[in-house]
C-alpha cells in the first residue's frame, strides 16, 4: 500500500479531506446549477424547458443506482484509483454535456456524469473516514458537509449569472480545468486503501437495490411534479417498497452482501439513519421553497431573490469554525437537541415572512437558519461514524450515502407536498388573499417533519460519540 500525503495542516485538515471536499462541491454544484439555465438550454435544443427536467432526473437516478455498489468497487480496486476514475468520468462527461446538440445526447451525458458522481462522493468520503483519527473526525466531516449545504444555495444564481454573461455551455466547460487539477492531485494525495478480502460481487443485492432506488426516486419525483399521476406513483412506491424489503431480507442472509447492516446495531449510527434522514430530507426542501416563496409568492425578480437566499450560504459558512468547539462543549446529544429546536424555530419563522417584512429581518431569519442547519448537518454526519468500528466503515458509508441520496429526493417531494397542503389549508381557512401563503405554510410542514426527526435524538446517551467529541458523561 503506497503512502499518500497525510500531513495535517494547522487546522487539523489533511490534503485528502480538502481535495475530496472540493470534488464534492463540483459534483453537488453541477446537480443544481442548471436549474436556472433550463430555458436557454431548451431554446438551444428546440424543446420546452419542462422537457429538460429529464436531464436532472436521469442524473439523480444514476446516482441512486450506483451508490450502493460504490463500497464494493472501492474495496476491490482501491479508493485512489476509483476516486481518480470518478473525477475523470465526471470531467469528460462535462465536456460532452457542453457540446450536446440534442436532448437525447445531453441526457446520455448526464447519465455518464451521474456514474462519476455516484463513485466520487461515497468513495471520497470513505478515503477520508478510513484515514482520519477520531479526534479530528468532527473537523473532517465539517469539511465534507459544507459542499452539500452551500451548492444548492449558490447553484441556481450562479447558473443564471453564467447564462447571462456567457452561454449555458460554460456551466459544464468550467468543470474541465477544475477536474484536471483534481485528477492530478488525487493521484498524489488520496490514500490507496482497499479491502484485502476479495469478496464476490452481490448481483442479486445490486439488482434489488437498483429496482428499489429507481422506483422510489421516480415515485418521489412524480409525487412532487405538477401533474397528478396517482396510479403511477402508487405503483412505483409498491414496487420500490417490495424491492427494498427484499434487499433488507437478502442483506441479512447473504454470505457476501453488497451492504452489511451490522452498523445499524451501533446506536449512534442508527439514530442518524432514521431521525437524521428526516432532518436531511426536510433541509433539502429549503433551497426548493425559498426561491418559490420570494419569486412566486412575493413577486420578486430572480436576481433579488437569489441575493436574499445567499444569506443562508453566509450562515452556513460563518458558523463552520465554531462547530467543533460547540460539539466538544455541549456533546452530541445536547447540541443536537438544542440546535435542532432552534432549527425548527428558524424554519417556522419563514412562515411569518411577508412582502412587507424589512429586508434586514428577512436576512436575519435566513442567516440564522443557515447557521442552525449547518451545525445540525455537521453534528448528524459526524455522529453517524463516531462509533462505527473500522472494519464496518465501508459498509456504513455506503448505507449512509444511499440513505442520503433518498433523503435528497424526498426533500423536494416534501416541499411540493407542503405547498399542496398549504393551498388546501389556505382554502379551508380562507387565507387565499395573503401573499405566498401556500409557500409559507409549506415551511410549517417541513418544520414539523424536522421536529419528528428529533424524537430519535432523545434515545442518545449523554456520552454518545464521546470518542469524537471528548465530552465526558456528567
């Protein structure tokens, strides 16, 4: 096994963690940046903008299918080789996305991009988890989580800016120099970890999880769509549910399962999988709801709406240096309960915003929301791996990545369902004259979901994750 550069810098971050975080940002950003460029892209392809949603869906579905297999691939061929290959695939696909002249070729290249992204995220995280000492895990996880928090916020306005000053194709071309630099650095600093045990590929498990993930992601996309497709949604949910149940049955009994469920026996990991998934899903709805509230509900233009939403990004960013001291001071259980309650209040506060609310007050609410969601996101993600034994880390990482992908899809669906419920409630209560009332009530809905997810946190002991937080039980 070759030795990569593992020297820590003054802040306790390895070069590998910084590189993986940068790659994550490129991958997450690419999943959101095209949202505001869809109209211009549609003109180039000669189709309606709504027809290009398939490009986003194809990307997400490819991620859903391949992420469960990423752990086996990394263990068999080595994290450095697979992470570098993922970067190369993603970069090459970006070139072809920018050169696409038809919808079909664009969708095909988005699928190729999804293949790179599906390997990039879990394999990169695994490389960092396997080589980071427990006492530095909080800092490492905080570094790896900021792209998932920031990219959905700055992606849409950045896509609009690039489209306005240049051409939508530069959204993809800009990945090329970044990708080449990341590939060269990956070959140098990503640890060459692999599993010496040559276990066979679990084809039945892969097929079952593929059917489950594709069905559930498609069902959530259809449920969150504009048209009612109740029959299709129900069929997909039933198919996905049955395939998911079979997957769990298979993984518990197979000799060489693609995903071992042993990590679910670890209390801290189990809590972050159940209640933590509800938190990640509810938070994923925020970048979807805020632009709709400001643009459709309050009548703002995209530029000013984007500037307001950037307050969430500022909150995410400024609190990062304080996250590790907070976890060490309060411990995981107390922090997740206190900050989780503040996060619920911040989501609820969005329901009280109106077109007459002073700009400074809107910015304050969004900024504090960004602070609380960043702390909670880092806390949950760090606690997930705090007590997982080293030999189980690969399986736990794959399980965590799969659940996170489903939670992201569920978040958009929760936002869409919240808007529909808001419309129904406003009709019943005769609130239809209030600006943006359906979007405001949607924030109440996702705040309740977030609150339900916190119930699981009550099961944590006072010394949960103490090997990472160094917070000794009182």
